[in-house]
C-alpha cells in the first residue's frame, strides 16, 4: 500500500482497498478460531489482551479503507499516515541471538510516541 501510494498509483490503491473487507473477514475468522483454541486449552486470563489487539487490527483495517476512499475521491490530497517513515516492527536494535521476540507494541502502535 505504501509503495503504491508513493507512486500515486490510484489503480493499485483501488485494488488494495477492495481487498480490505475480505482481509477484515479473515482476521475476524482467525480471532474466533484463536479464541476457541485458547478457551479449550488455557485459562481465560490473558485473552483480554489478545482480544484488544485483534479489535485494534480490525478497527485499523476499517480506518485504512476509509482513509484510502477519502484520498481516491479527492476529499483529501494526501494520506499523512502513508507519508511517514516506516517504523521498525521489532525496534531499532538487533534481536539478541536465541531471542524468541520482544514486546515493542508501544513503539509501533502509533507514529506519535507514548510518554512514560
């Protein structure tokens, strides 16, 4: 999406926007399957965090569709979110050898920083 926006490729953006409803359906199906698996094998505690994250993904996909439509119909001249430099998904440092991951959600959930 970012690359198509950078090229001002409205045809590609239109195609990508058309894929977003299906993607939302697929994410919601995944959420429901994940929830069934979770509650069949684990205690309920912790699911609320996963639930919030799925909800955030679904909401962001709907907003992406809305913002793309605004740009395509000319009601906005740019999509500021797509003009920003991309943030590293795993933070600006190299993953330590053998690490399974880290939680840098607070760094990537917004281009604006969370204050401590």
